[in-house]
């Protein structure tokens, strides 16, 4: 998954990507997703900040983090928020896909 893709939302039919967390929030179509795959570190709002905001608004879609900048603090925050998975970009793609399938089912 390219670093430039800020948030990737996984639907049963096809993935939808956004250039940033702000672009995701600005989507006026408000699509319903089975899970969200979020980069932890983004320009502007982080993936963690995005999910904290969605959860505060009552969101309940499962979310998975993907990061090139792993830190114990980010991992702890993500896990405390109830993420369905937390992966480094160097982790197995098969493990990430399995986590997405499990979260979206």
C-alpha cells in the first residue's frame, strides 16, 4: 500500500482510497465501509486522530493501522481504541489481508 495513500477504506466490492484524512472526512457521499485501513502518520490529521474523531462521533467501523513509523506510543493508543490490527509496512501482506477479511466479515 503506497505511503501517499492516507486512508484506504475496504468495501466488499472494491477499495476506495483518499489522499488524506481530511479528504476522507470531506467525502460528501458518506459511503459505508466494512473496515478502514489507516496510515498512522500522515500530513495534517493522523490516522489515529481520524479514528479518535470518528469514534467520538459514535462511529463503529473496524479499523486497521498500517505504518512505516512504528512507535510503542502509537501502538498503545491504537490498541486502546480497539483497532482490529496494527501492522508495519514491512509486515506480511498476507497477514494484513487476513486482518482486513476478518474485520470486514
